[in-house]
C-alpha cells in the first residue's frame, strides 16, 4: 500500500481522535470563520514536509483539516521543520509557546522529546506517529 495514503490515514485518524476528546479550555482561533477551537501543529523529523512519506502526508492532511475548519496557516495550523534531532524539543516548545494546543510529532525519532514536552505541558494534547507513549493522558499514539 502506498506510504502516502498510510501516513495521511494515520494523521487523519489522530486529528479526529483528538478532536473528539475535546479541547480542554482552548482559546478561540484568530480566524472569525473558524469552526473549531483547536490549533494544530506538526513537528517534522529531519525529512521535512516534502519527504514523500510521513511528514508530507501529515502536512497535507493538516492543511486539508485547516481548510475544512476555516483556519489559516500560522493562525490555526502550521508546521515546524526539524533539520536535526537536536531541534525536536525546541520545535515542540515553539509550537506550544505559539499557542498550538494539539501538537503532532511525526516519526518515532520524536518519542523522547514528546514524552518530556507532554509531561511539561499537561494542557496541550500531543500525538506521536509511528511509536507509542504510554502513561500520559495528553498523548495519543
């Protein structure tokens, strides 16, 4: 099966599952046409959003979700590209400080950084793609 469709399917399922869980006091988006209080971001692994794999599929899925919900890039959804593994934690922190309340880590390499970020930010929901983090209520795997 095509990796693009698998990745897009994973991203879509994760977005829908977190949306169903509620937003736990999220603030309204800057867009007056927004249909959701969720603000979602992805943090890529080193492949970037044009890798023809998980990162690209996740970004395409997030853009489609943003469009469906009347959100704009940078206000309701965005991505933070990691050029090296040392940027994972920084990019996760930047996503949170930028107001994103749902943050996706795309790829197993982000597991440790997401585990720590989720412990530090219990009011933010995280999703790890291609790995599992157990024991945290604010992390979906």
